[in-house]
C-alpha cells in the first residue's frame, strides 16, 4: 500500500517503512506524527484519489531526527556596477520514517518509538595520560655553541 501526502508545500509518495526528509515539523526524535493531507491512496490495482484529500485517510510517521540540509549559496551580481551580494541558506529538515498508512478515520498509535530515538551518550570521565618527564637539560648545555660564520672581505677591483 502507498500514499501520496502533502507537507511543506511538496508532495511525497510513501509506503510503510520509507524514510523521507521533509521541511521542519514540530516533534522530538521518537515521537509519532499524524499527517492528514493524504492526496491519494493506492493498494495494488485499487487507487483512491481525493478531491483535494482522501477523507478519513491518515499517515503515521516517526520522527528520526531534526537536521539541516546542505548549504545553498545565493550570489547576486550586476556587472560594471560594483554590486555583489553573497548569502547562504540551510533549510531545517525533519527526517521521518513512515510507520503506517491508515484509512476509515483510524488514528496512528502515538506510542513513542524508543528504538528509533537516538540514545543520549554521557561523556565518560576522560583520564589524562601520565605526564612525561622532561629530558635533562644538562646534556644540551655541554655541547659547544656554534660560532657565526666569518664574513669574507670583498675583493677590490683593479683598474
């Protein structure tokens, strides 16, 4: 079974266990979201098209993580006018895993998925390695210091 959903001004064709990245939706990792803008449902040869949405249809999705997309550079220039502007943008995204596609007014199970939520890692107390002892400086002091090279006198030109 598959569904076509609308979120963030875009349409996505999804099936169970698909992982998609959509524009940012509110939700913590592991939380189950309910996507109600279902435009079309398909189950083999049976296709239901909504006008504009399929009534009673719903898609359940688990939030895997909140992320940022790749940086997009915007560069404006007008030649011969010394006009240059550089801007960057990173879109905030939500990574979703589709858990179920429901019809007939059913709602998705809202139990958070701990298996999908990233586990918080507590930093272990870092042990410092034993400090190395400094090399004795007495050996370095015994070596004679180098004398600077003597400059040679320039030869006089004979005429």
